[in-house]
């Protein structure tokens, strides 16, 4: 794109709780929807505040509503915000509150990947690096399965030390720890890397397992693109 030229849009708000989520989702947009205009809303206090509280409190839901309304009202290149994608996987009920409050498409970070996983089978593996994410993601996946009228089994793991390694700049250790945990898991119909920041470990994890490995950034971008295309006049 030449200087001064504008992409066609639409304008997509990305709301983050972890800095490590930004590179993989922007890379996914660049590869799979380059015409879109993503912009970032980032609150670095969300994840530590959730970990400190130990549960999702009403005040946190209010903060998400504030972030969602701010993102929805933004206007600039590509026009007004057309959709919102959250990249923070530990805040499902708060994101659902934003979904109900706003008229535009709002996507949970793992929603698209979970849909794809349920299409692939009933024995699903799930890996995360941020422990508070796990209960929310398991509940979300089971709820989505129940809405389809199917029963599933979930084999889940927390990759201890991986997020700290990534935050310290040691991506190689992060990927190695993820692959080691994956290699010890029982075989499943698919294995979900349940956080955007985990996407970079996909090649190492796939080399360690026979199950198909699903990452969240690409499927989220693809589902958003499909949703907005379907709603276009």
C-alpha cells in the first residue's frame, strides 16, 4: 500500500489484556484479511487484577463494558468500528455482557476455534499458559457443545512457566515447554492452543503430537470476515 492510500476496511477493534496477544492477531489479519483495519485497545491491568481477585467480579464486567463502548464509538480510517474481537481468554462472562450491550458483532477469542473443534470431534484437547483462563474456557466449550446437543470430553493442561518465558523474551523456551506438555497428553480429535499468545508455538506443538492443532488468531479473523460479509447489504 502506497503512502497516503487507505485500505478499504472494515474497521475492527481488538481488545487485549496481554501484550503478547498483539503480534499473533495482527499477523493473522495481515495474512488472512489484509483489507481490514484493526486497531488496538489494551489494558495491561486486566490480567493481574483478575489473578489478584481470583474470580470475575462485577467491577471487572463494568470495565469490559466501558472498553467495549469506547471501541465501538471509535471512528476514523475505514469509518466507524464494524466489529470487536477480544483476545483475552479468561473473561468470557464479561465479553458476553459486551455482546448483549452492543449492536455490532462481538467475538470471544476462542469462539471460532471452538466451533471448528466441535466440527472435528468429541474428544478435545485444550492448552493454556494463563491459569485463570482454563475454567472459563472449559465452561465456554461445554456450553457451545450443549447448544449443539452433543457431549464432549476435554483434556486440558496449563503450561507452567511458558507465559513467563514469553514475557521475558524467550520465545524458544515458551514453545519448547508447550511442545513438552502436548507430547504427554493423550490423543484427542484436535488440540486447541487456547490463547492468542500460544499461536507461535503451533509448529513445535504440531511436531510433538498427531492430533490436528488449532490456533485462535486465524480462525477468529476468518469468522469475523465471514460474519461481516454475511451482514453486508
